[in-house]
């Protein structure tokens, strides 16, 4: 948990003030971007996380929830940090907007 959360913070991600193993990662965007991002993470990076959008979080905010477990290794954390850096770039480039990614099952 500490390695993931400190790595995300050091990489410039907003994870709020969490004190539990459930690790939120906040992005700007809406349901379409968030859904496409979660599908990309699952299908292309083998990372499962849940998505939380409005009305649970403010409009135009996406919260992805990661839950590290005791079986996750430091290599898993490193791969997750690399994947999140890539999806941040995709999000900034607008690739998760409707029709932005090819071969996505949701859009």
C-alpha cells in the first residue's frame, strides 16, 4: 500500500488524503473517459480498478479506485505506476473521449 500510494504521489497523481489501502486516483473527465480508461487498464494493462463518477464525486471528476493486496509485489506496483503514467498521457491527449480509442469495447 505504501509503495503504491507514495509512488503515485511522487509521480504527481492526486490521491487525496487516503489512510486506507483503498487508493483513489483522481482525474478530470466524465463517464465516457472514465469508462474507456478502465476498459483500457483492464484489457491492455491487466489492471483492475473500479470507477467512481458524478454524483458520488463532483461533475467532470473521475475517481479510479485501486486496492493493493498482500500478494501484489513491488514489480506489480512499478507496472501500475507505469500504466497510470501512460493513461494520464492518453487522458490529456483526449484519447478516452468517445471514439478516441480504436478497438475499445465501450464508447
